[in-house]
C-alpha cells in the first residue's frame, strides 16, 4: 500500500479558479446587490450551508454610507524590508485591473505599513475598479475621501509600503481571515462589513436575497400594524 498522502482532490479544490460565466451582466448583478444589504445576503449564504463567508469584523468602511459590489481581484502581500521589485509588481498589478473589479488585499497580518493610498485610488478608478477591501493599512485618507472611492480597511498609518511590505502575487486564491477568496468571486460590502459570494452561486444568492428583502418589507408592515410577535411568527415572519 502506498504511503504517499493523497491530496490531489484538495489541491484541485484550493488551487483551481473556474472561469464561470454569469447568467446576467456583471454590471447588473453589482447594481442589484448594492441595493440590498450584507445581512440579508449573509442569511442566504447560511441557508445554502455557507455560514462563514463574512470577512473579519475588524475590516470596516472608511465611511458608513459606503457600499460596493464587484468581482474579486485578489492581492497577496507580506512584510518585507527589501525594496527591489515592489514598484514593478504594483505597476503590473494595476494594469491588470478591469471595470467591475473590487480589489481584495491580504496583507498577512501586517499592522505597520499602508497597502493602499491616494495615488492607488486614482489609478484604480481610472481602470474602472469599483472599490477595495484591504485587510491591512491605508494612508492619504483625505485624498481617498475626496475621490469618493469605496474602501474597507483595518487601520490607518502614515507609513508607506516601500521598505515595509511587498506584493508577492495577485489574481490567485487567498485567505482573508478564515475565508478563501478566488479571483472572480463576488464581493459585497457595506456598513456592517464585507462578505464573499462564490461566483458559481452568485445569481442564485442575489435572487434569493431580493426575495428575503421583499418578505422583510411585509413583516415590517405587520409590526407597524400592531400584530403580536406570535401572530407574526404564525404568518411565517421572523425577527
């Protein structure tokens, strides 16, 4: 009997990025998701036996009114005191951005450097990027705010990236917290944080979340009408 570990199936699951065609245009999908809220979408993911799609609670929006949905463009960075090659990789990464992307950045626990700033914001917007979710630091905050760019982040600092951190890869599967994000997955973020919707079920999740929002509107009408909690529950309502 072979003593070699058989991990081919796990490797396929973790490493493969499927090229899945959405049944509706990406722009329409994003606009419809942005009319919803993360709570309803998260409930749908739980209903589909995916209860852990929310990104770490430490990642919050720069402004409460910010909302974004888009296609995941993944970036992986690490702490690194050397500077060689960092700007070249950033240039290559930026030139890969396309309309509809939301950058999702794994800084691998770094809590010292900024990974995103004002010039990155301008360059990304020029390429049609819809927003960014940075599990790390930002700077040039006033500049980012003036550009009205939707961004979620973990901390702010005046420290730049050079001599502190380096991009080691992009458009590959990454972890953010305990959630795996693959290029092309759908990201949704609002005042309550950010979550990841696997691309292959994105349209089904959207349609179910829209249904839940309609149901919640009806439940609120029952509450306003003075029905008891038991009466609302008997009608199929929830709290």
